[in-house]
């Protein structure tokens, strides 16, 4: 038998109080019986009954578990790599407070939604870098998300090729991976046009591997200026740059890979749709473990204690006879 609880301060206090009160009761009953010259034997029957159901209450409180059974525990999950654009245009504030801050907030929602899956993070502009490898540690992943900044990568344009190539390599080259390709997912988040030359060929590799690719665009059609340390960003002609969402490249990328395009703008937020779409993808069985499971059977002891308590209350007996 396995006990879910132990004799703690509360249980020991109840036992001591019960014993103390009944010692006083016994002493009083014996003294009264002797004064009346009567038998006090029935007092001990009553004490025995009450001691039994009191003990059953204590046993139930400790949570006895018995009855060993085998239960199969399955570990099922997906591998998700999130590629996030950190070019300077992500500092635009047409999505409040900025595009990047909004994405960071939504990423935490995505991580929370898939807390039993492995998630990795890749940051990019025209180059790509692994910010966090595939991990189950959602606390560490949340810290990495919080530190995302446009200052972490070179800012000389946007290229979807490098992050896709890196995500494809990492997600397909996991040691001892038994995950089916269809349960491997890449999410690419950006606000701009793709200026890369190898994106199309990389996208075809993603499709051939059977890996799911979803794109998420953020921004608005009217756009906004881009805040930098020295004020608003300007072009070579000295004019202030206005960054607008260019969803064409993202839509085309999703179409090429048989994926889906989602968007965050001033009128809609498709993150919930993205989460639901990924949630509908079947995960892969990673591991199966046979475990011995014992059930808490406190209710047997509790039920018997209540029956004896009701018997004690409803059935009146003389504790002394003359």
C-alpha cells in the first residue's frame, strides 16, 4: 500500500486530542459508576466503536493507494521552428506599440499553446542566426523571445532564403529523431518584401521534404515611419521612410509550399487561426512508457467511517447499568 500523505501536525494533533478527551471521559465514567455501584463495561464498547471510525477518518485523510495496474504513457509532439524578421522596419509603429513588440507578445501565446512540443527560434534579416535550438524548455524560450531586438542582426534588407535553409537543416537533421516530416513545422514572420535570390529553390526543398510552412505578415497598408536612435529613418535622398506591409512575397511563399498565409494588421489578428491550424496537425509518437499506477482508495475508508459514525449517533445504548 502506498500513502499519498503522511502523519503531519494536523493528524497528530487530532489523535492526541481524541486520546486526551477519552481518557478524561473514561476516568469520569468509572468514577460515576463506582459511586452508583454499577457496571461501566459498556463504556469501553462505545470507546472502541468511536476509536475505529476515528482511525478510519485518519486513514482516509492520509490517502491510501493500492491495486497496482499497468498504464501506457505516450509522448506525442511536433517540432516547430519560428523564423522572425528583425530588420529595422519591424520598429514601425503602425501596429502598437511596434510590430516587433506585438510579435513578441504573440510568440509567447504560441509557445504557451504548444507547451508539449519542441520549439526553436531563428532570427534573420539578410542573414539568419539560431537564437534558440529546438527545446521543451518554455521558460528559456520565453527569455529568448523577450531579448529579441533589431540590433541583434545586420540590417541590409530582407532575405527569406537563409532562415528557411537553416530551419530546414536543423529540423531535418535532429539526432535520433523519429518524428514524421508532416509533424515538423516552420513559421516565417515578416513585414516586408523578399529580396533574396534563393528563396524559391529553398521553398521547393521545404515542399519536397513534406514540412509544413506557414507565413505570418505584420503591418498595415498605410504603414508608418521607422524609429531609430537618431530619429526617423531616412533614405539616401534624405526623405523619411514609410514602411508598409508587403504581403506579396509571404503569400507567394505560402502558396509555393502548399502552406497558409496569416496576417496581423490594424483590423485583424490571425494568430489564433495559426494556432488552431497547427493544432490540427497530428503530432508524432516520440516515446511510450509502461508505468505502474495505483489509485487513491480513501473513499472506502471514509464511507465505512461515516456508516459507523451514523450508527453511533442513531443507536443509543446505556453506557452504565445498575
